[in-house]
C-alpha cells in the first residue's frame, strides 16, 4: 500500500511536457507546474506572438511571466525521488495504431507531439526538448505530427523537396531543379505556397460572399414564408367571417320566407273558413226552408196553403261562390319557384367566383437563381439592347451606329465637358444599367480591347488604375489581344485559355453574382466565369487600345 502511495505521489509531480519528474519546478500564474526548462522552451516558440499560454489549460499571459523556482515543490520532488520510483507515462500517452509515434522512442513508443520538416522525424514531448533548448535546431520547422513525412523526400535523389516547378506543377528537390527540371520556372515551395495562399484567400472570400448572399436569400425566403403564412391566416379568418355573414343572411332570408308563407297561410285559411261558415249557415237555412215547404205541400186545406206559401217561398240571397278558387297543391308553388331560382343563381355565382378565387392565388417568387444557359439560343433569351453613353466617352472615342459602336480616334472629338467622362483612358460606359439576367455580345478588332462591366461610381478623371477597367474593385474586364485573353479584376490578371474569336459574349446574373465571358463563333466556349456578390447596378464598358474598334451587336 505504501508503494502504491509513492507511485501516486510520483505521478502527481510529473511534468506534463517531458512526462518526467519535475526538474527545477516552477509554478506559472494559472497554478500549473512544469520543469523550468520545459516551460521556457515552450514559451520560446511563442515569442513571435508575444502571447504566452499554459500547455494544459491554455490560459494566456501577457507579458511573459517571470519564472521562479518553487523551492517547496522542489523539496517534495526530491523526497519522491528518494523512493527510487519515477513517474511512468499514463497509458493514453503511448501511441496507438491511429497515432503518430515518436521515431526516437525504443520499446514502447509515445505519441508524437511534433514532426520536424528538417529532420523528417516525429518526436514525443521528451525527445522534442533539444529542438527547444539547442540553438542548432532553432531554424528547424516544427509542425503537427504527420505520418507523411517521407512524402517530402525526393524518390530520385533522396533529398528533401523544398522547390516547386511551376512548369510541371510539382514539388521537387534542389537537385531536380538542375537535373530533370533544368530551365523550368522553379521557385521555393514557400514562395509558391505564399502565392497559392493568396489565391486560397481570394477563393475563401468568394465563398464567404456566396455564403452571405445565400444566407441573405434564405432570410428573404423565411420572411416570404412568414408573410405568406400571415396573409393566408388573415384570408382564412376574413373568409370565415364573410361566409358566416353570408350564411346568416341566407338563414334570415329563409326565416323571412317561412314567416311570409305561414302568414299568408293563416290569412288564406281564415278567409276560407269564414266562407265555409257562411255556406254551412246557408245550407242549414235551406234545409229548414225545404222542410217547411215539404210540410206545406202535405196541407189539405187549400186556403191555409195559399195563405202560408208566399212567406215560405221567398229565399235569401245565395252566397257568392265565385270567390272560391280551388288550386290543389299549387297555393305556394310560385314561392318555391322563386326560391329555387335564387338557389340556382347563387350556385352559378359561387361556381364563377370560386374559379376567380382559384385563379388569383399568388405564387411565391423564389429568389434562388435559375440554371445558367448552355446554348446560344438559351443565352439569346436574355439578350439586352445596350447603347453607349456619349457623356462617359473619352475624347478619343468616336461613337457611331446609334451609339453602339466605339472607335479609337487619333484626334480628339468635340465632346462637351461632363463629370461622367473618362479623361485618362479611352473608355466608355453604357447608358443602361444592368440588373437581373442579361446577355450581350461585342464584335471587336484592333490591337487590344477590354470588354468590361463596372459600377457607376468608378473613378473617371485621370490615368490611374482606379479608372482603368479591371484594375480596381469596381470593375471586371476581359482583355482581348489577337488570339489571347486575360481576365482582370482589382489589378490582378488571370490568363485565360480558349479559341480566339472577334466576338465575345457576356452573361450577367446580377442577383446570383455570376459573370461569364464566352468566345462566340459557330459554338460558344466559356472563357472565364466569376462568382461574386454585386452590391450595385452594373454598366457595360468598353476600353480601346490604339486603332481598335468595338461594337455592341444587335441580337434581336
């Protein structure tokens, strides 16, 4: 038990950097303790950043803490050493099948902390110390542990590959540069990395811009969903109210008709019963007269008969029976007919209005971009008639063909002064702004022509790059020279390969941030495609070299 306690104590006083018992222990501000040489070497690597951290908790310190030996901890470590026991590395410190193992360790290998690109060896924390302590290793490049160090060795010359052949686009060693790759365009791997890193950052910027654009689209679509839902809920609520009012109105009309029928029924029944009573009274009176006359007919005394007959033979006026108009089962058919007609009219109206309601359903205008056209016929669907703005034309640019053609002139043209005019470069912008999806073609000839698009706020005065299409962040340009092309943006040129043609097609999808240039002949060939975010309306532009002409083609 005492031995196990000593082992436990030994583990507690182990330096997490060298995995050994603390030597000249120091305690840094966060409370963790290390060998003085270990933490000193660790912080030496962080000197460039001027921010120093704890290897365990990653707490940072500025300025670099002053290291002072912890004498109490040193005495305790000495007591642990007297037991003859050393702290063994924990099991998780040993390299597994998926880990990078230390190349220096023998028997059981520890996990590598760093790999050295100069030594082409991976080191554990303990064996890495010379790289921190010895000036001989100061220029060595330490990276995260890697299993692919041998890939940095040239298989032909067994040398570290530190060069890059731009001609063959491959990494080589310095012997390859004077052997197989002699005369090629070679640079150091670091220089090429810097160049590619710059391209990578541009790509990342474009990606981030696309992400922002798509996030904006998603937000707009979410707002559209909320607006549609709100509108639908309100329409349902209003429709229910209207139909409830309509149902209430029909029910009231139904009640009115019922009441009217019952009232008419009561009136007719009373009239008929009154007439029936009169007729019944008349029948009774006639029966009585008939009985008296019958009795008189049996009288044998002639004098008595003649005396009573006059009074008995007189009859009262009969009831007028012409008012009796019998119409079996047809008393209120006219009401039923009217109600039936109303029902049919309502049914027709509802059928017609329901069709109108169905046709007026609003479609959601989805903001996501459509597929980019592939054939020239598809592109021509988006053809846009563009004219050039004389107020922007340089004085050596002559406009003709209805302001669609620009020609370089040796002599200055008599244009009036205007703040929109280019004064340093032979350029001109379109009169029309470009948004949405647009396609146009430019027929060109001469020494050099730039087919461009630009924001309206591009600088006009002077001959600086801020004014030249493609040499600033406000314009994009394809430079056409003989049978070669170069794409320009923000004063960075990109060589473009493709078949030479005197006609260039330009496709713009403003909301999607897509700009494409095509070589147009019997077929269309994509020369260069840009994916970015356009923040303002754009204008078509032409820039002319000496003796050049360019014309915006009529496509319809």
